[in-house]
C-alpha cells in the first residue's frame, strides 16, 4: 500500500495521531510517540500511551477501524492512512530507540518554530509499562497537505 | 463540564495545530489538522471551513466531533467533544476568522490556498484533559486585568476630552506595554476614520484617514468587532496597499491622502478594537507589533473592556450643556500683530485649508478653521463656543452625531504640529479661544 517515499516520510519528524470511533460514531484520538513498518511494509505500528488512550483502545478493540495522520510541520506535508484490521499489541521495549529517535527528529522540526524543548519532551514523556502498540494494515491512504487536493487518494494527487 | 474553555484559550491559537476527528456513516474514522479554532464563549467554538473535504462530509452526515488541542505553554492536551450547530458565511465572527486565517495562511505559506468559506459553529459538550506530563507556563509579559484596572482609574481623573484621549494612549503605552498604537475617530457622514492620537511612530499621522471597510481597522469598524491577526500578511495591510486599492476604485478624492497614515511597515501582530456606545461606533483602537502572536485573547479582552470604558467617557465629555454663543462683537478685539502675513487658502469643494501652500486639514475640521479665521480677520474675534459652531450655516456639521469636540481636538493638534502661529485653547466647557501670532491673508478658491 505504501510506496517507499511515503514509508520513509511517516518515519521522519512528523506529528502522529491515531483515531478510532465508538459504535455510536463518537471518535477519539491520541498522539503517537513514533511508528515503524512491519511485515515488509504491509503493516504500520504506532506507539501510544495507554494512560491517554483508554477510550481509543476500547474503540479499536470494538471496531478495528483506525485513521492516522502524519504531518511534517516544516512543509505542511500531511498523509492520512486508514485501516480496518487494527489490533493492540504489548509494547516491545526493543522499540524504545524508535521513540527516542522520533522525539529527536520531531524536536528538530518544531524548535525552529519557537517551541520549547522541555515542553515537547514533556508531551512525549512515557514509561515502558504505559506504552502500547497499535498495528494495522493501511487499506486506504490520502494526501492531506492543505489545499484543494487534500483528501485525494495517494498517487492521485500531484 | 469540569474545565472552562476560557481557561485554555491559548490552545485555540493554533500555535500547536489541533486535530479534528469525525466518523462517516459506516463507522470509519477520519482525522485532520485544524487551521483555526475561534473562541466564542464557554459553550461555543467556531472552526474554519475552507474545503469541502471528508471532515465536512462527515459533519454534514451528523458525525459526532472530537478535537485534540495542545497548549504550547504547558504541553497539556485536551479532548473536546463538539456538536455542530450551523455555518455562518458573513458577519462579525466570519470576518474575525477570515482575518486571522489570512495571517495563518501567510505564515504557513498557504496564502491564496486558505480561503474561509464559512465559520462552522459548534456547541462544546465536554472538555477533558488528557493525562500526561506538563510544564509550568511562563509568566505572561503583562497582567492585563491589573493594567486595565490602573487604566480605568487614570481615565476617571480626566475632565476634558483632550485629557481623556491623551491618558488613553498613554495608558496603552505605559500600563499595557504597547509600543505602537493609534486612536481613530469615526466620521459617520463620510464613512471614514481619522487618526486623533498615536504613539510609537516617527510621524503622528494625526488627521490621516482610512475608509470604513479597509484593512484591519476598517473591517473592525464596519463589523463592530475586534479583529486580531498574529502574523504578517498582505491581505490586511492598511497603509499604502489600502490607499492604492482605494485609488484604483476611484475614491481617492474622498480620502485624506496628504497626511500619511502612521503604522509599522512590517507589523506581524495587529489588533483593532471598536469603541462603541449604545450601538453607535465612536472610533477604533489599533495596536500592532513586529512580533508574531503578540496579542492574545487576554489582550483582546482587556482592550475591549478598555474601549467600552473609553467610549462612555468620550460620550460623557461631549458637552451637552454647551455655552450659549456670545453675540458677535461682544468680546474684546484681539490686538494687532505684525510680521510677514500667513497666507491661508481655503478650497470650498473639499473644505481643504492650506497655510502658506502647505496642506493642513480638510473636511469638517477645515470648515471650522476657515470660519474661525474669517471671523478673526473680519472683526478680530477670538472667543468661540461649540454651540455657535453647531448652528453656524457655514460649517454644515453632519447632525447630532457630529463629534464636534473630537474634531476640535483634531484641529488643535494639527495646528500644534504645524506650528504656524495659529492656536486653539480650551477656555471652559464648550468654549475655546483662537490666538493668531501673525497677520492673515485669507484666499478663497
């Protein structure tokens, strides 16, 4: 589903968020602390904090449907991925360097915009036992870079 | 609702962009970034509608809405549950958001792409703080509430309009720490605002004009609502851009152009606040800064409250009990003066007045000056009353809402700046005197 360019893009210093809806359609979302590709790029794994995401995790368990956006502040480039087979996995401490790397890349992105490093680090502060991994196969992908083409399927947009 | 929206308004400024989540009828979630969230009150916000995208489709299909907002001061995150009510495509809220979006678009390289189609209004059903580490917010540069209190105290000591205007700009500068500001009055008959006081510019610009509807100041006046922009943008520039636009529209003859409007050429933050009393626009307060996002919701609140107080005080100082006009010739004639005559030229079509070929003023203030100087030249008259001016058929004041007192302050200040030897001095409530240091030669054109 993801070409190499988009696969690389979502693993840079992007802002990541993940959403899922309850059966009554009420959506909920959380910030992602990083992501990685697995299964040869066929699946995306996003790391979130359990303490921030009880409702989101319930929604994922109930529906399996997720949407996630990846936005690079310096360029406004934004991609949305959706999946219908999301499931929750325990966090593997071996992925901690992925989060550390993501925080570092994200800081490089937002500090030029005047963001305070201690504030950003607080947003990403976490403990291993509070982390959880959400895995899904992207079944739809859209460009969401602001503009009239926002919402077009990836590949259809210029 | 445990949290009051007014206490987390910094999250709405978009410094860290918010997220909006919706759901289609099949239960598929959708996530998007928000350009703008506008605080309306503790139960309502407005979101900018710029494109007919999936979010919009879902909202129109009755999707519940969730926002995730983040404070750039503390890192705290909040989830808001919203219910869509309606979309406004005109009016004060729409214009507030359109102006703010123009700044955001310019700042993010989206000028020409972000165009506000509507202000989507939502009821806020719930606000929850997302658990997580936060940092202490930095202290604000100014305690706006305390600055407002001190300002109101100082305004209460004034007993003339002139003192009031002087104190008003002085307080904005000293109590609020605002380095660049203007106070403009509304000329209702002409649909113009004229600068009556300013601070922080090389030239005061007193007497300069801007049409209602032009730039940040003019839109604030037209919509009677505060307009606040956090980033440099050309769409809402006032100065030369506005003037060029007016000239292109063929209205230049109606606009004061000889006195340049003051203003920062590279302003990033701009805020204009209307001064209104009982539904009538008296003027506009305008402040600006070269820093991005210099004025926030707290500054806007404080200046709105300040403008309300100032407006009531201005009305209070418009003399209702004008002194009766004195019979002509009753006062002591002014002594004769010697020296090179001052040439005063009056152009009746626009009531423009020139002193020794230098432009001074036009419009109502120009007509007033010409009457004063004519009476002085004919019978050495130096004492005048507001009431006399109001009934003088030569001046043609535009009715009861003439702001005569403000026009006299404008004229007095222009004469002071010109320093040509003609002075107006207030001598009592509704009464003033004219002093002329040199012989006059009056020419009517």
